[in-house]
C-alpha cells in the first residue's frame, strides 16, 4: 500500500511550486484532485513546446492527479469546492495572500468548515511582512534574495539559474510542511496553516554566503564554478574539454595528484593545505590543467573514478538522460496513453524500501474527472447534468 493512500488532497494551484508539491503527494498514493477554472485551466497548459495536445511543461509536474473544473465565482461552483474541502485532508493553494479570503476560502473559514484540514499556502513572500501582498515569480525572487548576485562568473553579471529554483524549493518545503502538519494532526486532532514563501525558500539555501558575510563582513562575490572555501573543487580543462573535480579533503587531494602523475604537487608549499590551495587557486589551476592535458576528458574521468576521486563530465541534458544510472533508478517514466507514446517525464527520487514503485497516472485533461468527483461528493446525476454546462463548459 502506498504510504499516503487514503489521503485526500485538493490542489488549487497553478504553474509550478504548488503543482509540483501536489504531484509528490500523489506519487506517494494520495488522492489529489486538481481544481481548475473551466475556460483555460492552469496557465501552464498553454505553454510550448507541445506533445500532441499536451504542454510538455504541464506534463512534467501534474501526474498522479484527477482533474475537476469549477467556477469559484459562481455559488454552485463555490459550493462544490466547499463540499470537497469539508471531506479533504489537505488543501494547497498558491494565490496571493488574502485573495482566497475574498472568495470565502481563506484559512480561517476553511478551518471552521473542517478543523482537521491542513491548509498549505504557497506565495512569493508569505503571509506576514511588508511584502506579503506582492506577487512572487522565480526570477524576481532569485534577484531579490541575493541568489543571483552570487551566481555567475567573477567578471560577468549576476545570473539566474537554469531552472525555477525558488519554485522547486518551495514545492519541496511545502511537501515536507504538509507531512509535518499531518503528523501533528495525528497527535492534536486538528489541522493547521502551512505558510511557504518562495523568498524564504531560496534564502534558506544561502547558509554559506550568509556565514561568510557575518564572519568576515565582506559581501559574498560571484566565483563561477569555483568553491569559495575548497580547492580544487571546480571545473578544470583536460585535453579535449572540461570536467568537474571535487577533491574536498586532504586524502582526495593526494589521490588526485597521484592519479594524474603529479605527486610533486602534494608537497608544494603553495598547495600544502586547503587554505593554501584556495589562496593560490590560479597557480593550482595552471598546474592541474598542465597535468590534465595528457588526458582526454573520458580518460581522466575513468582514471579518477578508479582512484576514488569525485569527478564528472559536464554533460548536456540529453547526455545525462542517456546515463545507464537513470533506468535502474526509475528516473524516466512513460504514461499509458497513445498520444504520449515515446514521451517520458522525470520520476520521483524518493525510493521507499517497503513500497514498490507504482504506475503513475498521467496528468488529467482539463476537467477530465469532473463527473466522477461530483458524484463522489453526493451530487445526483440530474444535478451534475445541470452543473456541467454552466460551470465546467462540458456537457
């Protein structure tokens, strides 16, 4: 039995952080119902590139769910959502704080309706503080959190990461926060509010830069692929390309030097300790790249792996997916849908020894399970027939 089987989750989120969190819950067996407005649904449904009639972006973070469309501004649609939330264990929303209060679905109202409900709110800046009413988007949060200022090369501008880091972090923190609140509910018998901010989520990862700032008084600077406190812990050039080296302690430093026939560097006073190597990083790079020039990247990776020195090729995404490690870890999943034949999404990295991996449900089409869910809520066939055209756009 999946660990979250029997848990009912209402997912009133869109785009990334919220859908990602809800998908993780669904992967673990929760019955996740994705609620969307009836005309276009989640914004991400319309984002290219497409696979048939599907958005590849939407497919990536919305599996393991059923789909329901409701017009929350109409009394009947709002009533259906209240009926759904009265029976739910978890409610996830990513509206600006206060927006759902105006529709009657704020935390206080939902806690009164269902005291056992765990209410998870994901927003740009959280529900407290002077910026709580602002919209939060990943590039803005990366910029304002200091994250961009420490990302990029020393002689270049601040750089945003290649993925929406703040959204994924917030989704993961929301996933953990929901599980904590459910555990607490087991003891107290009552749900609570889980308040997750994209800004907080990114800021929480800056422990090393914040530590440097407080210890030295110096504003952390961009260092490209170099590590602020360890060397060699960076990209270095071999004869035909670059690779990443992570020799993070004296033992690995010695093993690295021996593997590339550069034992003389171990006793070089410029590189004797890690502090010495960090201080003399330019000279260290020159010496190592001279030694590495005798090897191709593939030869060097094989050599260093044999010597137990952490290293890796700098790959494209295509190359990474072809790694023989991917398949046995079930990190690429296919859906049982002819339109999606040949298309795969990334798997769930959480592997539980007592729970076998399940076949994942493909994401729902807009409103795909509306009739089914309304019937489960106790609406009669007649009521459903009357509701569908008016509030979901489906007969």
